[in-house]
C-alpha cells in the first residue's frame, strides 16, 4: 500500500494509517512480501550484531506465519481429459507459439513441455526436479525403473532441500506412454540431460518460463475458470490420488520430497523390500475415468 500517495491518509503517521485502513480498506502487502523484506533487513541486522554495532537482531522471530491453504487447485477428471487431448499433447500448429495458438496441427511437442505434466501427474514430483534429471538418473534398480532426484552429477542441479533427494519409481502408465523409450532415444543421441531443451531463467529457476506460460495455455483452452490452476496442479492431483488410495499424508511425504535428508536419498541405494513398498505407493496413483488411450505409446 502506497500510503503516502493516498489522499485518505494525508498527514497521518504510520500507526494512524494502519488504524484508518481498517475502515478505508486499501490493499496491503502479503505476509510473504513482509517476510521477504524482514529477511533482507534481518541479514543486515545480523551483520551489525556480528560486528558489534547491535546487541541483538531486532528482526528475530518477527516473520509472519504463512497462510495455510489446505485447498489446492486440482484438475477435475473432465479438465484433465480435455487438457491431455489438446494440441500440446496430440499435435499443434506451432512449436514456439503453442501457448497462444492452441489449435490442432502436425507439429509434435516432444520435449519437457510434453513430459513434465505427465511425469508430475504420476509421481507428484516438482517440475524443476523432473526437468533437471540426467539420463543416468532414470535407471533400473532391483528390476524396477526409478527416477533418482538429486543434486549430484551436474552443477546445474538443485533440489528444494537436502531431504528432497529421493528415489521415485516410474509409474507403469509412464512406461506405457513411452517415457523409457524417450529416455533411450535421448541417450542414443548423446545427451547427458534427459530434457536438454529445459533451461533456467536469469534468476536460475529451472523451467520458470514454461511454468509461467502454462496457465496462458490453459486460458486458451478455456480451463482457467477456476482460480489457481497451474503446472503444480498435477503435483497436487497426485497427492490427492495417494489419499484416495487410503494413504495418510505421513505415509507418502518422502515421495513428495518432504522427508528429512537420508543416505538412501543422497545415493539412491534402497533395499529391495523398501523399493517394493515405494513401487506399490506409486502404482496406487490412479485417476478414475481418465482415458489416455489416445496418447500413442512411445510418441515422444
């Protein structure tokens, strides 16, 4: 809120403005923005403490609690059916203008834009975690195909936390759709990365451009009537699928990357029995009524 530019607060001090705005109702900055400002100020204040200019950091414990939003935006079965039958997945008119021209055509999208939503839908992984995978990260372990989400092996990698490093089995539906065949083609072409066209923006954020453009594509399809739908809606949908299968949140937190750091997460070495449990968990992801038979096996 730019209080100094608002006539309703002319001549008021900060405390008066805060009280007056309860009646005026001007928009205020979000708790997330407040915490970002506090973090910046806190870093400077901590430097002052370390160098003897302050006795204590005045910003300590001042961060506002994050607003809890228990209701994440998730695609309905009908919305998923429409989206996964749209030109991005079946053929569009333009590779570079796909998000603006959502019309059928002969151009096949065969990179991360095709696979990220599908892999998220059947793994609950984050888009950046999938996009940065190396070919060697998708491999067989105890006769099961797995994705090893980690930081090692590539300086360009990152995960949200150390606990986010983990082994996630590849869902049978992804195998049916040709995910492993795609992996093998990328390897045969001499690539190190599974999705070589996936890039970071100037701030180092992986596939940030695709994440930003995806809602525009949804709008073109008429799927933005409900607020909050985004690339992350696939991750939220997979989380709900675990719950539908009867799992409690604490039963699958490690698959989401919410668990504490572990040696198995770091190195991807899992006992066979433990991996079998994870396979059963991933295979429980299902979307009753969703028909993906139109997506060709090994298409991309």
